[in-house]
């Protein structure tokens, strides 16, 4: 004879502590919950409102520079250290956790054009308007010696510097692109392609022998450090100010352009960009990718920062303050939580990468609730009320009016093109897409 016994797991109905809430059994049968979708919609609406209520991105500023900040860079091994250079030739090391300056040195006579760190974190390099490359010893705490370890005098002004991701090589740019060995005083490679000046250079963090550069003749150039000639270049309508490689996808890079846009390219096909990112109302001066490779932040001449998703054409976030002037440089922290920006009024500002995110340690119930709210916002994000709340941003009066003016200009240009096609012989005027219209040509 078979006897069925009732068995219960105490973990299903007992509390862990007396202060914990009672566990209530729940039946997930959809027939018993006919109003589940309306209930979730209300929760999504409340989650969207709370996101905007708690959106306070500004954390603090690092004061101390006596002239405009020209460049800021992350320390390659430390999350708490930040490198910066100014227009008066001063290089500073900052402790972001304590929000103070660890060390400052008068590195160059004139503008500091570039700063970078060795991958092991033991050295930093700087270049300036005095045609010098200087190597500095730096400790774990961020202390720099008053005198550089080595100094190299170049033939022309160095506009930027970047270090190889693994080996003891670094690249500088100016009249051309030079590849240097740390143990030599002469470059081991020299690249040029008929341009008078190259103002930005960047190594690929994945394919470490590939580097990209932005030139003053409106071109973007790609080099292979192992070769003797440049690989290829693409020419845009206006000059590009900066280039940044995606840290997770080796072939993807994004450039910041003078025409208020950013362009994402695949280095295997430069004839057409993958995406055009536009929302700025002035030139884009600098940009940097997040460690996840899904987003990047841009610094604008229009006194604001914008955060873009890689696959979207419009920004998801805009940061600005009443006192912030033109933003020259920006970087995203290695822990994907903070953004640092350097602007014209001598300040370095610290921002949250997600404006509504709660900092510090979260309890398990808190993290579960936040994840649930994120899923609800994604699920109901296209509903009119939820979308209006999530996309609404307060901007300055200057940005608001300029955005409206640029929208009118683009609509008028689109209308002219449409009229030209309608009043021309069939086939004489070809339609040009938005992505193709900004590229003049590709050369190999």
C-alpha cells in the first residue's frame, strides 16, 4: 500500500530573521492576474519618474590649475589616480577618492599637448609646445619626481602622445607620426602621407599594433606599427578633433568632428560610417569609450558633455553646469562608474556615468528592485508617457535655441534636396543618405 506524505521546505515560508518580511506564497498563473500589464505599466511610469527625481550626476570638482585644462588621462593601473595637463605647462596627478592634488610639476614651457601612462603604471610621458618629450617616474601613491627621468628634444612641436598597450613603445604626432622605443632617443618609425600636421593619435587597445590619427587636412589615417607606410585614410567634410577606439570590438572606432557630429567607423570599410551621432550644437572636441564598449562620452565646445550609445544616433544624457565653459577633454573611468571632464575655466569635474545610480554598496533587495525597474523601463520605454519622462532633459538657453536653429537648417536643406529631385530629370539627381553625405572619399 502506497502512502503519500506531505513534505514542506521551511525555507519557503519561514523568515530568516524577525525583522524580515513574511514570505507569501504566490501563484503565477496569468488567469489569476488579469491586470498584470496595467499594474506593470504604472510601476514603469513610477520607475521613470523616480529615475529623473534621483538624477544628480555632478559629484564634485578638482580645483588647482591656474590655466585652462588641455588634457586629462586615466592612470593605466589605478582607479583613484588621474593625470592632467594645462595651458601653462603644468602637469598634475590627482587622487579622485580624496579629491586632492597629489603632485604638480612645471613640465613644459607653454601648452601641454598630451599626457599618457606606461601600461605597468611606473612611468608617465608628456609632450608640449616646447618640442620636448619627457618621461617621469610615478609611485603607486601618485608622487612624481621634480626632475624628469629622460627628455627628448624633437624637430617640431608634438601635438599628442599615446603609449602602446603592451610593449615599451609610444607614438607621437606633429608633422607626421613617430613611433618611439623607450630606450632610444630617435624614432624607429616615421609615417607621413602628404599632410602638414597631425594633431591626434591613438593606439588600438585590442589590436595593439594598429593606431589611428586625425589630421588637419580633414582626414583620418590608419597605421600599422609593423609596416613602413600608412594603411588607408578617409577624408570627411570637416576636420576631426579626436579619435577613440572601442575597447571591446577591435575594428570599431569613433571620431569627434568639427561639424557638431561624431562618426563611428569600421576600419575594414571606411567609405561609409556605421553611425552618425548628433546632438551637439558646436564642435566636438574630445571623446572616450566606456570600458564595456557600448557607450561613449563626448566633450563639446557648447559647454556640455553628452553620453551616446554606440548603436543610437542621439544622446541618452547631457551634463552641464551654469559655470562650465568650453569642454576640451573628457575620459571615462576604468570601473565604468565615473566620467571626468576638463574645461576652459580651469576646473576638472567628476560626474556619475549614470545620473540616477546610487553609489556605494547595495543590499540584495535593493539591487533586485533596481534590476526589476530597469526591465520595466525597457519593456514600456516606447509608451508615450514613459518615453517623454525618460527623454526629457533641461538644457541651457544657448543649447536650446541653437538646437532649434540647427533643426530648421537641416529641415530646409532636406526640403531643397527633395525639390531638386522632384524638378529634375529622372536619374540625374541621385539620393544621398545621411551617412554617405559626410564622407568625401577613401584612399588606400
